[in-house]
């Protein structure tokens, strides 16, 4: 049968050392896109002073970003399996650049919403495609590390965004403009990197472009469900810390300095990266129970934060819960991509990220609405117990499956 692809795997022509450099280059590009999506977190307080809006408005802005992510994952999640990885990566970077330009001129809430929507589209296009491209580019010793490298770049980039933006806000003039100039410069570098890197999957001329149906192959379905339950709980915690933790830090724990607030909001990302690194040395049958246990401890610490008002407890919640999230996410993504057919990897990875980004958006919206109707403490406690229950359900299903195997 004739080969209808332009290049089945053009990266195979590259020297192994060159492929290692290319793998880390793709990690850097993914970090650039992801830190751009969370930079506005540190600028919200400035927007609140200049434009004037409440926690409810912050929640709506955050939800708009999540809507963009979900729309692009569903619309474009399969495209890189057909067009190749490079064109879709450049497509995602294009949305990131346009988002930065919109933010440069944003002086009201509608423009902020548009900027966040475009940022979400960029992240959704990029995250699944870049994660798969990293695993495909890796050779030699990097093959076993590639899924971890992809998740570290993803979560590490999300965690870097507020920190970089906080430094800009603290030390540079016109933070609502300078923040996005910094990211624009990083995007230019990222475009150049993508242009010079070898392609990992060429265009498949016999396959039409289709929307992502969210269909998961049968052999991947059971591990996908378990990974998605724990992934949903973990990303819900990340979403809370990204969207609402700055308010918790100021109103519940009494921390008001921007750097302190941002560092507290970033603790889950620090913990997540540590968990992903640690996950490589943990056997698969032990990783899930450990991830669930750490996550439950982290969410209990979050409950204690609302009752005690201690910022130290909020930091413990973020770090311990983040480590659990990182282990579960790294192992989950590795399993779903490893068990998926080669020609459906990007689609399956995108489906997994759809679940995760629903988790980021829906609980945060609910938290914001409950906080307006109730109190932020009451809403936070309810949130903590709900995500704890999801994590425990994942652990129970995993334990039952392991018992059946024995």
C-alpha cells in the first residue's frame, strides 16, 4: 500500500544528540506558551484598581480562558495527527501572540475576556500536540523520561507565569503592558525554535481534518477513566490556586504583599513539578495510592486553612496536594499515551486534557459563585471535600482493579 504521508517520522533522520537538544527545545516552547496563560493572575490586582471588578469578575475571566482551552481541544485536538506537529504548534503560537497584542491594549473587561479567550485557544491547541511531540522526539535515555518532561513543561510553565508577572509588576513600569511585551518576546523565540526543529509526524494526506470526537480506544478506556478521575481532582485544585488562591491569601490568611500572594498561589505548581519528577522512580502499582494519599492530605490542609487562617497551612495544602497531583498526572498521561494507537495519540492526549481543563474551570466558577452567595470559607470547605471524594473514588477503582489482577 502506498505511503500517503509526506514524512512518517522526519525526526528519525536526526542525530540522537540533536534529538535530545530538540526535545528540550520543545519543552522550552511548551513552557513559553503555558507561562503566558497564567501571567494575568499576578496582574488582576492592578486591573481591579484600574478597571474595578470583583471576585465574580475574576471568576468569569478565568472561565473564559477555560472555555477557549476546551473549544480548541475539541476543535483542533486531532489536527496534528493529520497536518503534522509543526503547523499546529505554529498555529497555537499565533493565537498566543494575538492574545498578547489584545492584552497590550486592554482597558476594560470585554477586552480582558477576549484576551483570555485567545490565550485559552492557544493553550488548548498547544498542550496536547506539544506533549505528544516531546514524547515522539525523544530517543535513547530520554524515551522513558519524555512523558515526565512533557508534564513538567506543562505544569512548570503554568507555575512560572504568576512569578514572572509578579516580578514585572513589582520592578518594571506599566505592568499591564510590560507583562505582555515580555511574553511577546518569548513567543518570537519559541516560533524560531519550532521552525528549526525536525518534524516528528508528517502530513497524512489520506486522512481528513475532523473535530475531536472524544472517543477513546477500547484498550485505553479503563486506564483513561481512572487517570481522568484523579486528573480532574488534581486540576481542580490547581484551578483553585490559580484563580481564587490570591483572594484566599488576602482575605483568609491576611497576606497582602504581591510576591507573597503569588508564591502562595504557586505552591501547587512547585509541588506538582516535584511530584512529576518523583513519579519516575515510583512503580505504577504504588503511584496511584501514593498520589491519592498525598492529595487527600493536601485537601485536608486546605480545609484547616479556612478554619485557622494560617498562611503556613495554605502553603502546606498547595505543596502536598500539588505533589499528589503531579504524581497522578504524570503517571496518568504516560499511561493514556502509551496505551493509545500511534495514529490517535494526540487525540487521546487532547481528550485527557479536556477532562483536566474542565476540572480547572467548573470548580473555580462554582467556588466564585458560592463565595458570592455564601462565604469564601464555606465555599472553600465544600470544594475541598468534593475534590477529595473524587480522588478517593479513583483510588478505590484502582485498588479494585489491582485486586482482580492478582
